[in-house]
C-alpha cells in the first residue's frame, strides 16, 4: 500500500512541481506591477528551492527503488502487488506475469521493449 502511494507520488511529482512553479510565475508576474519586491523575492525563492525539489525527487525515487527491491525479493510485483515474477533477459530483468511490468535489478521500473532486450542480449 505504501509502495503504491509512493509510486503514484513519484509519477505525479514532476507535474506538481511544474504546476507550483507556474503558479509562482503568475503571482510574480502580477507582483511585478503592484509589488516589485515581492516578485524579486519569489524569483530568488524559486531558484533556491530548485535544489530542494530535486533532492526530494531523488529521495522519493531512492525510497521507491528500495521498497521495490524488497517486494521483488519476496516475489511480489511492486506495480500490482500480486502476480508472480519471472526472470527475463539473462536473469537480470524481472517481469510481472500479471501486469507485465518490468523491473531492473536496482528496483527501478524499465520500459524496455522486446527488440531492445534482444539487442542488449546480443551486445
Ligand atoms: Zn504486476
């Protein structure tokens, strides 16, 4: 359950961050004509907060990979939490037999196509 919420949060994180920055842009644009110091403060805060937004993304993704690795080691699919996992691509990538989601050994989900897997095996 926590993993599913975390997965959804990671998918939505970039869009929410973009929406917040666009809202700040609109507020700063309005402030430019009425309260110029406010616009300046918003610009400075926006630039300084970028590091924390990126750090938060990295922490959330690392947490998701860690929880995914735990689920995979227990034979559960991190995406649908049910289906048994099968090993594909020389035993490195695990694929869910239920939903078809594929996971790298580090726990991150991959979108690799069948043809790309064949190339990786050939290389
Ligand atoms: Zn699944």
